[in-house]
């Protein structure tokens, strides 16, 4: 439930059948719900081989001018994005040669079929970049492969903020969260947040974690249902331990049971030994080198490790053990061996543990 979520235009579940029984068969989707068609899935034929390509269909209102997918050399794979992949100005963006605004199985190399190895029943996101009224928007189309030439257009979404990124799978709830923050009062953490508007808002489940990864509910605050005015909320978490970091997030629930999550904030009660920045640049640039800043109150030995979203430990090929000196420290990580995706960096010294999220384009 980041602030930008209030600007995400989401289609809801569509499940449009797209059975392309013969060459040149097509099916269409309207991305901005304004009439007409914005994108087509087209079964084509070249060099005796069949392929599926996704093309812009001009005149639909959301004028597609780019596709975000996994690019390997000259090859562009539409079914590359997974949930949480950041789709925005950083790319990667791929284009079908000879057809400026389309994305096919293979970019400029028709004889091969890149979608065939994808198992039937698999669902993937295709990132799209387009313009509405001359303003650049980023979004996605979610597709399920049922078989060759047989797809389902599950749903689609785009961020109505001009030039703003969107995460694959990210949708909007009708609650516009303006802020989410905290204050520390002795051994207590006071959480407070504000909404700009609400629609069918049942309330907020407050969740806490002590490791930044595993969250549990610690309380509930009722919402205002429907409101066009600013609303303020607060929650007090009591009897906490000095020297520990606590991670908090809001799980907002509407009356239909649909839910969404806020950003995670970290509150650290006095007595801790380090203050840790976020990883940067994040997402990484093409060099795939990231840094992290520490301010330490004492010298100490720390270990670090990277994990993917499934919890699998990743090998970066370099030692991740390091010594913090008292004062300011900067750590540099070479993550060029990691493929595109979302990862978590875990740092621990036997007493404290810190998690940071990393996105690699």
C-alpha cells in the first residue's frame, strides 16, 4: 500500500480466453478501460515455425511504446517478469525488429520458439510502457499459458502517476495512504498513519517482526469505511526490549476481504550498536554493484548473506564476512553473479540481525 498505489488503475480479474487456433489469429485487451483495444496477442508464422507475439494495437487510448521483459543478447522473452519485478524507466525494454512496438518470443530470430519450454499452466507478467494523453505510464499484463497458441489474459494494471514505476502484480486498494511513521516513548513504539480517502475500508491489521522477514499480528484498528476526508490513526506497541529493532507494517483489509500491505518501517529502541542505510543504488545499475552505509557505536564482526524470495541462499562468489569499526562504515557488494530478480540481504553479528531488500533489473 505505498502512496503510489492510490494511482494504480487495476482491471480486476478478467480471464479473457485467447485461443489462437491458426496462423494470424489474434485476441485483444483494452488496458485503460476507455474503449478500443490497446494490445493484441497475435499468432504469426515465419520460416515454417509458429510463434506468438504481443503487439501494440494503436488507437485504444493506452498507446503502448515499449515492453519490459527479460533480455538476453538479442533475445527478448515476454514471460520473464515475476511478481514484484519493478517495471519502470530502468528497463530492460525489448522490441521486435521490424515492428517497433511489438514483443515476440525471439527478437529478430524467428526460427526459434522461446515460449514452448514454459510449462502449461504457468502465469507470467509482461511489463508495458505507454502513453495516455501524452503522459508516460508503466504497467503490466498478466498471462497464463494453457498450451501453444492458447493463453488467458488474467488481468492488467498501470500506474496513473506520470513516469512512476509499478511492480508486477501490484494492484490498488481503494485506500490512499498518505504516511506511516513511528515515535519511541521509553519502552513503547507509537505507530501513526494517515489516509487521504477510503472506500469500503474495514480496517488495519498491525503486524510486527523481530527479524524483518516473519510478521505476526499484534493488533487491529477499525477503518472509517467510506471517507473522502483525511483520517488519522495510531497504535501503541508496549513492553518492548531496549537495544532491539522492531519491524512494522500495516495490512489493510476492505469489507470484501481484499487486502494490501504498507511499506515496512523499522523502529529501534536505544542500546543498539549500528544504524544501517538501505542498499544503493536500488534497483542496481548495469554494473550491479551496491553499497550499504553503517554507523556503529562499537567494533564488531558481522556476517552477510543474500537470499532470493523463496529463501534460497545465493552465492555471490565473494566473502561476505566483515569487521565494523566504530563510527561510519561503508560496505560494497558485487552482485553481478546474481540474475535479475528480488533478493534480501541478511546481516547479523550473533546479537542483532538486519534485513535489506535489493532489486536487480
